[in-house]
């Protein structure tokens, strides 16, 4: 299982939110590149970069942060937040991302996402399935789409989606353990999907459990910044 540390960006700074609430923001570092270099120095190979300004503005805002990280590290970066157009994707891929996450747009503009899968390849597109009470939430988790998360993922898998990142919003930033039950349901209903678990990881044992149930990867954010375990422990788990 891949371990993917997360950097969330607001105003060019590395932050974390609790349960997707912009009012519950903690700034951990003024320099995201510095944080990314720490991850790389520890032997980690991947990075999940989220443009929270972009998610709120519905357009990519912090692509220069992405470019700075990919130009100065060898981390394999997936990027999400504010992606709406094919030009947005071209900008982000040219800035060095290896994958993008289609979140809100996958709910609101299915045809565009299917076009992206066709044009860029399914391996480049991660379906963002952020769930609250079992339903998909959009626009930085502020809106409830009313769509069942399990059905949403299954429908896109039929269209060729391979990678899915799923965050249980109730768990995100709370350090109370990941949503194992939800992930088991997804892996059972969408066999073969490469599921990236996100939200709630608070210990190495949480990561071991996610590996045991069959997750392809796990995103780790607040637990790193709050020193619930060391980067060395993450590297050893990898």
C-alpha cells in the first residue's frame, strides 16, 4: 500500500482543516515546498496536493505551488481543487502533476470528466468521492449532492475510472481512525477499484488495517503534522 502525505494549500500556506470547515483552519508551515522536501528526505515518494482556495473559488489558484514542488523534488504529485476545464488540466499537468482529482466536477459535469478520461487516460484521473453521511459532498465539502457514495463510485468505475480517493468528511482531521466500514463497502461493491483512503488516520495501526482490507493507498495529513507518528515510521511501513 502506498503512503501519500498531504499538503493542503490556503493563501500559499500549508494548512489543515477539521471536517472540511474553513473556519477550523490550522497553519502548519508558511512554505509548502519546505514541507514537501521533508517528506522526500524521509524517503516518501508521493504527495497529495490540494488547492483549497481553488476548491472554494471553483478555479485553480495555487498551481505555482505545485510547480515549485515538482521542480524542486522528485515527488509524484496528484493535484486537486478547482479543476473545471481541460485547460485547467493541461496547466496542472504541465506544472508537473502526474494525476488530478476530479471531485465536484464529477458530480456536476459528468460529460467533461468522461472526456478527460478519454483524452488523458484513466490512469491520470482520480475520482474524488468525498462522503458525508454516505452521500457525496462537493465544493470543498460545503454542498451535499444527495448522491449515494457507493453508487457514485460504481457508476464511474463502469466508465473506466481506476483510482478513487474517498474521504469520510466526519473523520477528516479528527484523528479518530479511518472509515473502515465505508471502505470495505466500496471495495466489495466496486471490485478492482484502486481505493485511496483519506481522513481520520491517527496511528500506524490504522494504516496497517487499511492495507489489510485492500486499499491501494492511504493519504495521511494531520497525523503527520501533529506528530502522531514519525516520517521514519511511515517510510518503514512503505
